[in-house]
C-alpha cells in the first residue's frame, strides 16, 4: 500500500486534493465504495479512484474483498482489464487508484441504445472472453461478470473491472470454490446451489447471460421475485427473441448449459466459428513474460 493521505481542500478552489491527485466527479456508487474520476497533478493524467469507507462496512465483510481486488488486479496486465496503479489508505478509508475508462459502463450504453447489433456484440464479447481467458490462465475467476462491471475506454475498447468478488488461486484449494457470490441474474446454477463449483465454468455461464443481454437489451431470466428468478434459472425458462441468429443461439445454449461439466469452456468457445468471425477483433494479447523469455534466448 502507498503512504497514508488525508484529503485536503485545495486553496481557494473548493477542490479536494488526495495526495498527488485532484478528486473530480462521482462516476458510480456501490454498497461499500464510491468511484470518482481524478487527475494526477504531475502529468494531468485522468485516473479513477475507488474510495472505500472502512466505517460503512465491518472489517470482516470488507477487508477480504479489498485484498482480493487488489491482488487480482495487480497480477492481471491485459488490454481488456482495468489496471490498478496504486493503493493508498487513511485510518477510515482505502483508495484504489485505477486506470480511467472514459466511456463508462457498457450497461449505460446498452440502456441508451436499447440493444446492440450482432457485429458490435461480437466485438465486445471477444474482448470480455479474452480478458476472462487471461484471468483463468492465471488461476483467477472473476465471479461477478455483468454489464455494470464492463467499462469502455476512449477508443471504445472494453475493460473488465471490479475484481472484489474474484477468487485467487490460493483460495481454490482443490480447484473448486464454495462461496455463493455474484449478482443473482448473472449467477450460475451451481453457484446458487452452494455446491462446490469451478469458478471458470461459473464465469462461462455469466458470459452466456451477458451475450443474451447485449443482443436482447433484457435479461434471459428475470423476475421481481428472487425465488421465482432462481426457479426460472433452474428450469432454464428463457426464449430467444426472433432477431437472434442461429449461431448465437447455439453459443448461448452451450454457455447456459446447467451442467458445468458439459458447459462449453471459455477456451473451447474461442475456437467457435461465430466467435472468430468478427473483423473487428482486438489485437491478440501477448503476455510480456513471453516477450522477456524471447529476449533471453541466445
Ligand atoms: N467506474 C468504476 N470504475 C471505473 C473506472 N476505472 N473508470 C471509469 N469509470 C469507472
């Protein structure tokens, strides 16, 4: 963690300074945290600062989430994952300084335009899947994939954020998880059922839900009553709107397979023709570690 900082009012301007950052507008608010846009004074770079109030949560419910979030984000360097720059703390608050995704939440975009076209969906979906594939290869499951946690940068590229519920390799004792978490409408059946589950396959289920939401503009399993929503999920009660293409229906059905063992994996999904077809595909990511190895070769 970085040095302790106390927010101070900047002389005359009514602006709040936070160490070397000037705090800007509120971008979003969660149960334990607020996210602000901020500016790094040294080079005028925009950042996002997640402010977590220790007094709002008990240490037991909040600290593990922060530790998970920071550890996961520090390990993951990928063009479609929000970078963490630094962590600062005071007695009552923790500040996560992150890359600023100027385009905001993908959910706002979907709500604004109603639903996404198939080529646009395919491009965003490839970017989420590429990020998740990278997480899983590093032993990390996200566990809370939903359009609210998918941000857009200034170029319209997607960035996965909010690793507060992620599972780290050291927590995966036998490779299976036991904590029920995530957001109900996007959560896999086996997670709801509190059985031991495979985090990567649970993320694959959530990918099925977001793919449906991108194209439909509404959820596949939805009900104001949580118990009824779970029942719909359990019975797989959903319909494809008529504009869904045949290949997309197939991909969604394979991701929303109730049996995690037969559900398509993220790895296998990447070789499906529909997934590979978009000309807009972002550049393939090369792990810098691999590059380092190359330069060490004689
Ligand atoms: N909302 C939450 N995190 C954000 C980020 N890193 N950039 C922009 N908006 C956000």
